[in-house]
C-alpha cells in the first residue's frame, strides 16, 4: 500500500496520496485497530498481522521484508520531498 500510494502521488501530483502512504506505513507502528505496533523494535522483526483481539506473535520473513520495503519507500519519498 505504501508503494502504491507513493506511486500514485508521483504520477498524479496529488498530495493526498502521500498522506495515504503515511497512514499505511503508520499501521506498522501502531495506528491500527488494536493500537499496537506490528513492527517490533526489540527484535527488528515485524509480526505477521493482527487477530481480532491481539497481535499475531509470528515474525515471518515476509512481514519483516514488507516493513523494510515500506520503510525504504517512505525514506526515499522524504529524500525527494514526496512526503
């Protein structure tokens, strides 16, 4: 979602898309319906998602890579003043 929103901003020039990208990225950091970070600072991993009442404690490679790619995209957008 982060990459798609940033691409939409680059293509359309509509700044709303950068806001949507920030919202999508912040989901990892706790702006989700559980208000809990999916990214785990202590391990550097990312949990696989949310259950209805708790975090999924598994920290699979795919989730961690997804977080790192989203982080890379957000940092790259900051460097090019997209966010």
